[in-house]
């Protein structure tokens, strides 16, 4: 498969040359730079200077630099991960849940689980909780947007003042439209107190095989309603700041799987295998995305596509590998990669590439 160009832009003009140098050295594995950045971040968190940490992320010159710096931000905000002298530590987490709905008529699924005690007991019974004590879960099914609004300073303070800090995260109902399956992402947020030297819930629950299927069944049972089929796919818990991106990756993979299986089936029932184009686009407003277009030279009316928004943390090679592997599994052989970055809309005004567009851009490349 040809190399897909990265449409993302990294590295705003450096306003602090020393900080920019530390970010670059940290990305290359410099332990001294890592310690110096951690010390600076701890000071920012103590003094409520979240904005400076966000600005530092904007100065990262590459995906690897951004990812390495974000890992440090999360580590600093999570007091237990950054190291303390306390005998016990509080670990805040979110458990991503990808939900696929198939509704025979429009339906709304409540954004709160009716029996969170069942979920908590289930996790304890299947060994996911481990040595964690005072393990708690909110019954709210919250959105990725709610987690993305959290600041590193919020997590830092909540870890220190768990008993008194405000930490309500609102539930977000699920609107299921009638027709094709839809993919939704929600999170269960919680915390656990564990001895400093014992594995945390994030570690003991990392192997989903022991508790994933029982939790799936419990969630489906609690969310069930007439004329609505629900499939719940929980993922291992993640630290509160990292959870939104981790959940969105899982959501997009499931959504792409559904898109490919449904679309390929439709094409084959009408004209045969589709021609597939994989392209990278810059989006108006500064974003970027990968697109997978399916068309046929035998029927110009057939054009379907999938948009995969690219986050600064995304590993583009991993995503293109996921896309390619699924297309191979579906025995789709005509797959072409566009080797140039395209604008949000093509000259024709469309978002997705037809078969003749693929030939045109391939020739340019």
C-alpha cells in the first residue's frame, strides 16, 4: 500500500525556545528533559496554569512529540502515576463503552444506568477491581465531549481532594434513529483507592477477557427497550484525561467496520466490487481527516464514503493499517491511495472520490 501523506499541521511558532527544545528532546527519549518538563508541569498544576500546558502542546512539531508531551501532561495530572509518598492513592478513570443500536422506530436511551450496583458487583466478582478499595462508579453514561472539556488541573485537584471536589459529569442520552445501525460512544466514570504499591484498577481491569462478556450482557439488559436492539462493547478503563481519545478510536473502528460491511454488500448486490480510494484531506478550520470513498465505473450514481477525523494523537500508520486490513478481509482488491493532500471538497463540490477522480489524482501523483 502506498504511503498516505499526513494532512495534519504541527508546531506553532515557538514562544518559549527553551520549552520547545525540551519538548523536542523529550520526544527523542531524553530522560533529563522528561524530568524537567514534569517539574514544570507540576508547578503549572499547583498554580492553576493549565493554559500554559495547552500552549506547550501546540508547539509540538510532530505526532510523536505531541504524543510524548501529552503522556507527560496526563502523568503529572494523575498524582498517583507521577509518584507520591502517600500510603494510598486515588485513581480516576473512565471506562469507554461503544454502543451499536438498530432501531425499528426512533428511540431515546436514557443516559443513566438504572442499576450501577450490578455493574460494580460484576466487576468485583470477575476480579477486575483487585486490591482497589472504596471502588465507585457513576451511573451516568457521559459523552466524549464532557471528558474533553476537563482540564489537567481538574484531575490534579480531584486526585488530591476526592472527598470534597465537585466531580459531577452529566449523563448524555442516546438518540437512536430508525434504519441502519448507528454507533455511539459513552463512558462510565469512576475512582478507586488503592495502596500505593498495589496494582490500580487500570492495571487489574486491563485484561477484558475476564469481565467483558458479563458486562456486555448486563449493559444490554439494562438498556433494552422495545423495537431497539443494542450491542454494548466495553473497553478497558483508561485514565480520565486519556479516555476520550481512546474511546473515539474504538468508536471509529467499529463505525468503519459497519460502513465497509454494509457498503460492500450493497455494491456487490448491484454492480460488483467497488473501487476504493483512500485519501487525506485538510478540513476548513484547521482540522484533518482520512476518507475512504467507494464508487463504481459502471454506475456514476453509486458513491459512498467514510470520514475518519484525525486527532493530533492519532498514529496515521496504524489507522491506515486498520483500514487496509478490513478491506482485505472483505476481499476488496481495487484499493488506491491518493499520494497528495486534498482540500475539504473536490472541484466537483463532492466530499468523496469517484472512480474517474481516483485515476486523475493517481496520475498527478
